[in-house]
C-alpha cells in the first residue's frame, strides 16, 4: 500500500500554460463522479462534491469534464461544489458527444448542435465564458473543418476562450490547426497504450498541451508488471508510478487522473512529488514497445 501523503500539492508537478493561463501540471478528470456507465448521478452525491472540493484543496486548478458526462450531471456537480470558482481554476469541458444510455456514446458535431451544447455548458457551469472548450470526438458525417469552425465562431462571440480537440489523429490535428488556434489535445495515452505517440510528437513540436485520458489504465500485460516492480522499489502504488511516468514522459503532458474515492484522490496527487529515474522511465517505455 502506498504511503498516501495528503500534504502533497498538485503544484509539486510544476506548471504548464494553456494559452495565457498557467495551471498546475496535474489536473483532475471529473467523469468518474457520475453514476455507473457515466450515466446519471452517483449513489453518494455528497461524496462527489467532497472529492471536487478536496481536489482543489490539494492544489488542483485544472478540472476536465464534458456535457456528455451524466449527461449534464458532471458539469452541475462542479458548479455546486466549487462556484464561485477560485480565480486560478480552469474548467475544461467538451461538446460533440451524445448519450442514449449507460455506457453508450454517440456523436453529433453539426455546428448548430455544438453551439447548443456550448450554451448548455455555460448555463450549467454558471460561466459567461468557458476557458477551454474541446471538441469531444470527430463526427465522420460532418467535415472536420466545419466542426472546428463552429468552435471558432463561439470563440469570436466570447463564449469560449481557448479551443481544444480530442480523440484525433495527426491528420485531423493538422486540419484543426488550419482552421483555428488549438491549445490542447486530449487523447487516450498511458503506459499501456501509446497509439497517440505521433500526435504527442506534434504537440511537442507546436507547443500544444497534451491531456492523456484514461491515464491509469491497467492490465495483465508487461507494462503493468513493470509498474508493479517500480512501485515496490519506490514504496509507491502502481497508479502513482503511472502518473509520475506521464509527467516525466513529456513537458507538454497534463495528466488528469480521476477517481470518486477521497483516499485515491490524495494518493494520485501525491504522485506529483514522486521522482522516477531515467532507468525507471526506460523500463516502462521498453515494456510498451
């Protein structure tokens, strides 16, 4: 069992710039605060609010959500727990995904629907302007340039400050960058799955923040065994090693581990102070090849 140190702040991970905003480089993904299948409210709504408040108390000033989480539930939780917001808090939300039931995900990135989604997020989050608004997925039925163009129009209207994309390949990122200034990419990336390596390289080259979703994925494969080995050596948890590896993998990385458990939250934040050697990092990366 890891030595959970609740006094460790997310600030120990250093900072990163999203546009002109500086945030601590260890954020919080709020999706897990919804009910099973990311559908409806959780069984213990008060616990969800307590987790959000504790995340901020531990130095988290970047929280990721989406209108599809719940749907709507997650954004409402954030506002209920944290409004009026601390001046340094950046809330990033997403639009473009649709929900029809627990564990079911669809896409609708028609410009009119994206604009409606943004208006709903503004209302639920009690904001006049969303700091970072991300296109949740690529809708194959709509030209991608038009999807990004809708966000650019919302930006021109002052409803969003910065534009991000999610679940993209390197070609789609290039299209997005030809239409608008893109400050972030949110793709699946962790020690187990590194399919977005080329996208990460593009982000490093252009100074775009890379937000890995599912940063704590685990499984009975070589990488998991390596994480367990390093965890025993460091007297940490495998999850802490996975987060520390992400932080050291790239200077543009902004991990957002999520949890609905207060103890796990403190354990995840404590990873901000965990230092891995070059050899530790090489072992993880070698296992993932």
